[in-house]
C-alpha cells in the first residue's frame, strides 16, 4: 500500500527516527511511574553526558551556590562590623578592665592579701625559730641542726617577703597608671576595632570578587555564538 513504510524503511528514515525519540521522551515524562518500574536510574554523573543543556545546568548550579555563599558571608560580616562599630564597645571593655584593676589593687595594697600572705609566712617561720631555741625534747646536736635550718628559712623568708613587697609596689604603680589612662585606652581600642573592620571589609571584597568571576563565566554561556 502506498504511504506505508516497512520496518527497514523506518530505520533508514532519520526524520522518522527523531520523531520516535521525541515521542518516547514525552511518554516517559507524562508517566514517570512506568519509568520508575523499569528499574533504578543510574547516577546523574554516569547517565548525563556532556551536552550544552547539561553544561548549562551545571553552571547554573555553581552560580546559585556561589550567590548563596556570598549572601551568607555578607550577613556575617555585617554583624561583625555592627559589633565593632558600636560607640560604647571600646568604652565597655575599658570599664570592665577598670573594675578588674580596682579589684587587683585591693589585693596588692599595703594592707591587702599580698602583705598579709608575706606576714603570715614570715611570722610562722620566726615562731618556729624561737620555739627551736627553747625546745628540750631534742638532743643538743639535733636541736642545733634544726635551729640552723630554721635560721636559714627565716633569712630566706625575709628576702622573699621583701621581694614580694617590692613587686607588689611596682605592680600597684602600674595598675594606677593604667587606671588613670582609661580614656586613652578606650581610643586605642577603638582604633584596634577599626583596623579589624578593615580586614573584614577586605576579606568580603575578595569573596565578592570571586563570585563575580563565576558570574562572568555564566554570562558568557548566555551570549549567543557568533553567526
């Protein structure tokens, strides 16, 4: 009959073969359940050949990930800048330091814990030194040996407490100096915070520049080839 093609004629007809391929694809798209019954699909990397469409989808995914990453870093850096640029941020840090200095000064003052500690240790050594001079439960040689040890201990304790007192006095003067330079310390901290903001902004500029390179590649894929 005229108009009918044999199976061989179908195979040899490129136009008919292309139509059949499109028809099969449409049937699979409208009936995904039947396609699933034919067995699990292979991994995308194994079944998706390198075609202009697949390459475009891959570039689209890369651009999306890049933009999501840049958005997250912008939000993060914004919070950092907001924290560092608060007018009272440095002042609060200095106030906390001043409170700590006041506490430390109370410990190292002339009648503070350091002075009490040295006096307690020296008083104990001297009391044992005196006790050993009058102790009769030891033989003369034993008492002499122990008294010599306590005499040495008292002499070393006097030196140690003197060193502690000198160190405490120097430390006290330094603490008072810092205490009176609170305003200057606040300004120094503000400059340090500003320097940190410079680093944050530069890092963010690098992130944005890297994302721009990805966008440039994507834009090239949108440019029609020259005829």
